[in-house]
C-alpha cells in the first residue's frame, strides 16, 4: 500500500519504490518520445531539455524538469496486464514537471495491480511554445491517442479502458484533458491522432482546479497564464471547473483538509461543478496529509486512497 511518500509534496507521482506489492511483481519500463518529430509550435530560440535534482540527498531519479523540449511517455508494463491503462500527469505548478525516467511509485503501484501505467513529461508554457497555456494539453491529448494507437500491438490495453490521473497542477491538466479532449489544439501528426483523446475515468488528487481568485493557487496561475494571469477572460478560459461538457468522464476528486499549498477549495469547486453538470463524481476530503496523499492513521495504518479510487472507478467500468 502506498504511503505519504508515494507522492512527494511537489505534486508528483513519487519516484520512490513501493513496498512489497510493487516489488513482488516484475515490471518492464520503457521511455519514448511522444511526438514523431519536434513537438508543435517550437519557439525561437529552441527549448533545451533541462532537469534538476529535487534534493541534494535524494535518489538519482528524484528529479524535476524546469524546461521540456521533448515530451516523453514512460510506460510501466505489468507482468500480467488486465487490459486497463492509466495516464499519469505529475505536478510542479506548471513551473516544472516533477517526474523521473524510470517509473515512479504511483505508476508502479498501478502496474502491480495489472494496470499499464504511462507517466507524462509534458511541456511548460513559460518556454514560449506557440500554443501557450495549451501546450501541456496538446501533450496530454497526444498521449491518450498514442496509448490507444498502440493497443494490441505495443501493449496489452483495451482502448475503451484508458483513465487519466493527475496530481496537484497535474490534476488541472488531467481535468482539462477530461473536459477538453475534443478541443482541436494541434494539427494531426500521424495516424495515432485519429484516436479519441477522451479518458474513460478521471482521478484528480489534491488538484489545482481554478484560475479564478476564489481558491486559486497563484503560482500555478502565473506559470500557466503568464502575462495574462490577471485577465478575467483568460482566468475563465483555463478554470477547469467551468463549462464542463455532457460527455465529461466520471471523475474522482480527493484532497486533504490541511493542504497548505493548494487550497482545498479547488477540489470542492470541481466536485460542485461535476455535480451541477450531472457528471458521476466522488469527492473525498481527508483530515490530514498536507499536499500529498492522506496521512496514515495514528496506529500507523495507511489510508487506502488508491483502493478507494479503484473501487469507485469499478462502479463506472474501469479498470475492469
């Protein structure tokens, strides 16, 4: 079972190995570029990939990317895939992407349960991509299409059972993918782009949601919207809780009441919008845990947040 260390406070899917569940299952990990050539809308001068250690004493793969020139997918393949897949969007306040190269704890936990897990290294608006705040969404849409295009050939995945999860700012990206999967954001690059980008299920964990003042995580808004951060029209356009479509997938939202980084209000706003739009949804607010998974109980027992997410998701056809 995962612990608070499963996802670090920067909002990422943790790079630390999980306990016996993941270790007991042999996993194959592969990393590859998301686009067949350069990502769309490259700025001049060109972006150069750059990463930094998240802690001087951290593990070798405990890194974050302040600049992303080459969006990547890292896939953790289970030894016995059950046909389900999940796209994982890590966080980092849109200032960086906090993800390593070898498959983080959340990806390995999903894979240990038979779910093929894909971690997304996505581009950042501050690097000057032509799409601006939609550059991360381009990568998320492309990732879903690449996953579906590879079903039955590159990996054992049912194209009807592909979920998205997002953590912190990655929760905002996952929510936008869920609600804007059909929004044309780029010119198709190859046959993969004929696939649907709509996820079957969305899981948003301690997510950034709103770009409006009520509950906003200002750092994420400033990084995503840049010079337009104070523009009400741009704030509304990129507030993930607004204008949800009728085909928004069932969505699970979870946070902690004591989160000192991203206000709990974000999760509440998302749930209220889902409920109003009559989209199947679940909201869980745990007492403690800060900006990460819920804290263990006083007796040391972990809160089974992933089990809760999976149990609810099964009611809506995923992962089984």
